[in-house]
C-alpha cells in the first residue's frame, strides 16, 4: 500500500499515534531557523510544510503532487520501528 509522508505517525500504537499535519503557507519562504529561509524561494508561489508531531518540518513547493515515501505494508513499517527502538536503546514509552 502506498504511504505518503503525511501518513507517517509518531508511534507504533494506533490508539496513541499523532498524525503529521500539512500546513499551507503563502510566504515565499518558511523560516526553520534564525534567519534561514527554505522552501519555495523567491518565486512567491508558497509551499507546503509537513509538520511532524515533534515540530520537524519537511517542505515541498505548492501545487506539486504529494510524493509517496514508500510502497510498503504496514506490518513492515511497525517492524522497522520496533528494530529502531531496540537499536537506539529506547523503550516504547518514548513514543507516547
């Protein structure tokens, strides 16, 4: 099944997942740091910001089709998340 970036969630528990939200901005550039412009640049067409549950931001120009991050099964995504937690030495409570 195709998975778009906005469908990624914060954790493995479907009851407690935080969905990514996509915001539209009309500014020529969105500032992600002190004085650091990113995004659509000087064209003025604006761009979309995909904001993660912890404030991480991904950009893409407005009007472009949403890119697919992967074509994977949900079980594969959950398995990767579990391995990532083990490798990072974290417990599942970090996701909550």
